[in-house]
C-alpha cells in the first residue's frame, strides 16, 4: 500500500512541475470534472454495488485521499500531453498507452491491497479505461468551446456584461 502512495505522490509532483500545455482554467475545470466523475463512479460501483473498493469496506480517509490525488493527477498528465493536433490513429495509440498504464497500475494496486475486487474483474477496467479517457478529452474539448464562446460574447458586448455575471 505504501508503494502505491509513493507512486501517486511522485506522479502528482511531476504533474505540478511539468511544462504545462493547458491553461490554469483548463487545469482547474478538468481536475474537478475528473474528481467528480471518478468519485461518483466509485460511489456507485463500490458503496452501492460492492464491486470493488479502496483499502477497506466503506469510506476510508486514506482511500478518499488517494482518489483526491489520483484523479486530478492522471487527468492532468493525460490531457497535458494528449496529441490533439495529431491523427486519430495517433490519438488512439495515446489512449491505448494510457489504458495499458492504467491496467498495470490497477493490477499493482490490487496486489498491494490498496485496491480490492469483490465482483469486479480487471478485464472490465481494461474495457472501460478508453471510454474514461475519451470522456476526459470530450470534457476538455467542451470546456474550450465554452471559453471560446465566452470570449466572443466579451468581445461583442463589452466587459460590463461579464462583470455583472460574476
């Protein structure tokens, strides 16, 4: 279990110090999306359906801490280097690479008893990770459209409208 936390902390440190290809707004918004998305899915599949869990049954503060670290960190690392301007084939390879990494990390986590399965199978995760990563890309793409639209509104109506909305 300690090894998993060390790995998470090292990943988080790298995510903090790496050169950023995302704006602060994008980092902030996508990090909260990933945390909300991950925690919601975990609540349903862990606490409601009892398919898997972190550390022990029920809510565990170490498990919650790990989720607060892992979801925004993986989100930031994944999106920061996502090849938006490359071909769909390159994007697919990138998602496949992250899927393989995630499956290996999940396997490692389960071997250290940081993560446990009841009715869940690693194969289910392998099938779902690409969809999860695609949802992170879709969220960032949507966010960028919203930001672009807000800039258009600001440019055509002046800053007083934006100030009143805040």
